[in-house]
């Protein structure tokens, strides 16, 4: 999995690309989130539109990242779920756990609404 970091105002946007799977993508995602939190970032948006595949380990790491972020008084939201990822999150009934958006500016603005 590859990733890039950019900003939309005070929100950190992480663009993920490739496979979010056991042994590589899940470990990378954990590292990315912990690094952002250690730097004091409080608003994190994961852009998943270029994630081609996600297995159960990837889903597990999304949940773990959400929990870690919440425990550190930060927020994690999802952007641009592919049809496959949306179906996977619905099947596992996790779709209701994550705030998810298809518009980046709307997602960035949502952090300030709470």
C-alpha cells in the first residue's frame, strides 16, 4: 500500500492507494495513524477511493485506528468509499460506526460541526 499526506484546512487527508491487507497495509495504516496522533493531529480523513482491496485485517485496522483516534481525543472519518469497501462495511455492520463522505470539502467541514 502507498499513501500520501496533504491538508484541507486544518484536516489531515491521507490518500491511500493499493491493498489494505494483512501483513502490509494494516501495519502501515497503524503506523500512519499513530504518527499523526503523536504529532498532535486531531482531524484525520482517510481517502479510500484508490484502495483496490481490503481484507478482514484491513477492516480490523480501520476499527483499531478509529478506537485509537477516539481514545486520543481526535477524530477519524472516511472519504470516497469504493463500492466494495462500502459493501464490506455494511456486511460487517461497521458502516454505522464511521462517518463517511463522498465530498472532501463536506467531510473537512464536518469536523468543525461537533
